[in-house]
C-alpha cells in the first residue's frame, strides 16, 4: 500500500480528480483541523462548525472531476470562508425574519389589545348610559376620567358621602348588567 502522507498537495489533488478515496482521506486528515479552527473562530458553535466543514469536504468530493485546483490549501480555505459567510448570512436573515415576525406579532397583539380596549370602552359607555344621571356623572368622572371621589364631589357640588353612594349604586348596576351579558 502506498503511503499517501508523503505525497504533496499537488499529487493528492491529481489522485482526487481521478476519484482516489485514499487521496481524499489524506486531504481530509491534513486539512480537517485547520478548516475547523478557521470556521470555529467565526461561528463559535461546535456543531455548526463540524457540519459546515463536513459540507466543504462533501462538496470537494462531489465536484472532484470538475475541480481546477492550483493550490489545495488556498482552495480549501476559500471554500471554507465562503461557506462560513454563507452560513452567517443565513443566520442573520433568519434572525431578521424572526425579529420581524415577533414585531408583527407584537403589533398584532397591540392592535388586538387596542381593539379590546375600544370594545370594552364602548360597552362601558353603553352601560353608563343606562345609569341614572347623577350616578352616571360620578361613575364617568371617577372611573373613566380618573378623578378622586373628593374631586367629583366638589365638581358636582355634593357631599363626598353622596358621591360615594352614587358610585356604589352605579357600580352595582354595571356589575349586574355585565353579569347579564356573559
């Protein structure tokens, strides 16, 4: 058996083009570690690096008859560099797609939330229209306009106790009407 480890890269390349599996195995043995270190320095993932280097060697074997290699080490380094850049571009695109999808989902969720809020406000407005006038005003000022019960009483020129009574009555009516709706 011929010892291929003594062959130079040009001799191995000639044998590779002829389909010599042993020559391919020697090229693989010589360059696997070097290509792995280069690819890992960019990818920072063992599994992604191993997969990508395997793809480089698979491509080398698959295209062996069509190859025009002047310097094997430079050729393999270029193949690896292109594979790394291609993978990084794919990861970047995938990240952008995921980010856009997340943004779309957040926007859609926000729109649904806004729509739900509008629907809820419509329901509350309809229910408040069913309230007696003073109850309705206290309810609107306190719950929808976020004024304190003291501010509502002062605005309506009624006592705080009276404002509390109107609010209690309004809330009871609203709860009963909501209960009837569900």
